[in-house]
C-alpha cells in the first residue's frame, strides 16, 4: 500500500496539463472568430458562424481576435499558424480565409482544455459553405449598412 | 491488490489529466460585468507569454512582436489562460495591450469565460486591465484602436475603425458581405 503515495506524488506534482507534444492530424472545419463563438456575445453558436457572420468574422480577424477551426464534431482548434505564417493576431492569411471551410493537415497540441493547431498545409479550401444567412440574415444586424443612406 | 492499485492509478491519473477543480479568481476583482452568459470576474497573477512559443516551442524575440496571440500563464496553477478580447467594445483582441508586458510577471483583471455547454470554451479571458506585479497603477486594456489608427493613417475618417479598415473593405468589395459575391444592395435586401 505504500506504493499509493508514490503514485500520488508522481501524478499530482506534475502540472495538470498534457505535455505539448504534437500529433499529426487532418481536420475539416470552418475558420471562425473564437470570441463571438465562445462568449455568446452575439447569440447562439449556430448564428456566429458561416455566411451570416462573415463580415463580423472579418472584423474580428482584422482586430486580432483569435481564429479557430470549428470541426464538424464541434471541436474548436485555436489556429497558431497556417502554412508557415505565424501571424495569428490579425495576420493576412487568417483574414483571407475567414469563414472558409478548409481541410487542414497539421500538428495538434492540447493544453489546459484548449486544442491548438499548426496548419502545415491547407489541403482543400472549400470556400464559404455554410450559407446560414438564408436563416439568420446578418449577424450582427448592423454589419451591412443601408446602401441608400 | 493488483486490481485495487490499477483502479487507484487510473483515478489519480484522470485527476492529474483534468483540471483538478474550477478555481475561483473573483476575490479582489473589480472587473466590469459584460453580462455574458458564462462570465465570472477574475483577478490573478500571471506571466505574459507567446502562446505559440508556449505550446510548440517556436519562440521568436519579443513574443512575436505583436503578430502572435499572447497568453497568461497563471501563477496559482500554471494554467495557460487565453485572452481573446481586450476591454474595448467591438472587435479587438488583446495582443496589442499585452505586448508591452511580454515575458513579465503581471496582475490582470477581467472576465473569465467557462461555458460547459460549448466545447472548448474554457480558460478564455477578456482582459480589462494589466499592471506589473507589485505595481499600484493599472493600464487599461484599450489601446488597440489607437494602434490601428497609427498603422492606417490613410483610413482616417468618421465612424468605427471596422468600417474603414482597408484590408476588410478590400475583401468585402471583392466577395461581398456574405462572401457570396452579392452586391451591397443585394446583400442588404437579403436581410430585409
């Protein structure tokens, strides 16, 4: 039984996060703005993605809000690099892919409940495929100014 | 005995792999509420780090010089907190506000987002103010817009920055507000 305190000491003295050793993965998903998605500031998760939220996703990406890859199973991967571009705060590569669904090949890291992705290759850029403006209009509502004013 | 030890090891292992418990960092916080569903005020000490460096080991000078997202390695539990947002209303992240504190020990005050209903919505932070550890004076995390104005003097004008941002406007001019090639009038009409 003296072995139990040993196990406890070994496991509990280590920081409570996974080692940041990468794992090669291929993920398909949409590049989203993570603040609107995680905070709920503009409503439910269905409305803050896709074409309805495209303009806001551009604003957020340009504004330095972190970009995530929302996979088909609902997992969000915080994107650290795309094809060598490490500008993950307001960078051009992330901005140009806002709202696009991509198939990404790269390295996955996990730390403290968040997933991180280094996209080594955009295997396919499927474009903006979630046409949810047909259901939600534009989110937020002021994103498209009245052209007659 | 063997079964018991295996079970005990699994229990201890799972405890170590997951956050041990949700700590409360609200004591001492003077953060302003945003009335977000899953927000809690959070005041804590931390080291400002380059998240890409911290996670992957790729570490350029000066935390990436403003090009990379910066994180808060919390003193109390070594958790890497991800500041998604600064204190300004609108669409600004926190990198510009945190960069002057790269690699420094600081104290921060703001709102922590922990939403069990959204996959991955954990250790997300809205930083409202920052100060060096031991300092009295706070710096408000609201400098993004001034920084943007310096970068884009040609975009000076009325209205919020996001209506005038040259990169955003170029993309909208190319593919429209929904990214589907609709003209401005067509896109507006689709929302009516």
